């Protein structure tokens, strides 16, 4: 979701893979004409490799894509009711 407009990009995938996530991110960049400052992930799944004690370590392919776009990768904090 984009911060100001709250616009978002969603794509259906048969299987959630790191390469599929990267492809979806590229499609969003192409559609919106640029990358957000932060990519916020709600589900760890194919986006992370492990927890290093200080934070989540994202898949190298996603880190590389974010660096190319001068973006940051973050995991969402679950909402507790």
C-alpha cells in the first residue's frame, strides 16, 4: 500500500515463491511508475530466510531488488485484538 494514496498492488500466484514475489514487485514498480520507500510484507513465507536475533533476514533476491530501487524491506507487525 502506498503511504499517501493508499493505493496497493495485488497479484494472484499459484505458488508463493521468492522469484514470484520479486516478479510481482517489478510489476508494481512498472504499474505505479516507481518504487515505494518501504516494501512492507505481511506474510514471511518466501520473503525471509531466518531470524538473526535482531530482525528478519530477507531473501537475497528481494534485498537486491530493494537496493536497486533505494527501498527498504520490512515485516508487518501483527495486529493484536
